[in-house]
C-alpha cells in the first residue's frame, strides 16, 4: 500500500543523492579492499519547506497520519519537483520508495499561515 502525498509545491527543496552499499576491509599491514554489494544507491534524502494555509497544512498532516509516520511508502506528485530541470529530475532514481523520515515541523508565521519542514527518505523496498 502507498499513501498519496498532497499536491503541494515547496518553496524550498534540498536533495541529497543516496549512498551505494559498500564496505571497506583493511588488513593489518594497511592494504585494503572495497566491496560493492549492490548496484543501486539508497537512503537519498529530500528536504522540503512549505508556506501553507491551514487547509493545506491539514492535508499534509493527514498524509503523515494516514502513512502511520515512517511506516507506509508515499506516492509523490509532480508538484514536489516543480522548478527542477528535466536533467536534474533524471538524476533522482525512480526506483526509490519515498517515506517520511521524521515528523513534519510546523511553525506558525501568521494567522492561517504556517511554515512547514518535511524530510523524506528514499529507500530500496521490494
């Protein structure tokens, strides 16, 4: 099952590519070998910041609650990536399963308006 993430366009976005599953083994004499255990990077992060109305905030918090926090995967809409060039979007692997990384942070900035920070993580799931 997957939870639909709301169609909201962030005011800020930060993306960190994932890491490849590697392990370094070092001998006593200092010689070493690095092993690669897979061909796909994982644990990419996507940090999003929004300025939302109360209704938009309610839909975002509903998504978090419906996904049971970090439990369920998310289906991200195109609005999350609005403003990124096609070339940059192509660098974000489509095989990643996005999930909430932690609880959204809500800061009230004016009556009916909130600044919200969201952190997502891209995992390798079956």
